[in-house]
């Protein structure tokens, strides 16, 4: 799978994360999905990672988490010890994230992950 190896070899700055699709944590249900307190405190590690191929609502939210320095919503909730992530009610996209250095990223209601950035989003499988 040459696409996956290329994805994993890319630089890993905050703005240049890569992701992929296969068996994916169903983030379309994550709008209603909340990690329980027990789950948030547990150290949950992904089993595999894939590069995203096309844009979707799930990829958009993963892009936002990875831009802020996290794998995904699960890692964000584990590290920041929060139960709910602020989302735009109209779109379900992440609205605000706190980085590890305690500064905040604020996101628009509309799509922010351009087509040329989609292949850089990492999709983790648990």
C-alpha cells in the first residue's frame, strides 16, 4: 500500500498531519457520541491509522483536532478531561479546541479542510 507508507512518512507538524480510511471509528455518530468518564481516563490507543481519501464531515472534524495537536476527539477528551467538545449546532463541526499549551483554536461553521489537505488527515482505528 504505497499511499499509506507515503502518508506515514510525511512531516508531522501540526498543519501537516496525514490520515486515511479503512475501518474507521464512526465519527458520524460522534456528534451524539460522548466518551464516558471511565473511557476518558483510560489510556485508549489506536490499533491502526489510514490516510483519508476524500472529504467528509468526519474528516473535517479530524482535521480540526489534528490542527490543534490531537489525534482525534478521544485523545482530546483524555488529555483535557472534558466530556463534551463545543460544536456548531448547524453543521456539527468542532467550534473550539484548547491546544496543549492552553491557547484556543476557533473554527468557522463552514468547511476549513480544503481538498488539497484531505490526504494529510489521519483516521485512527480503535
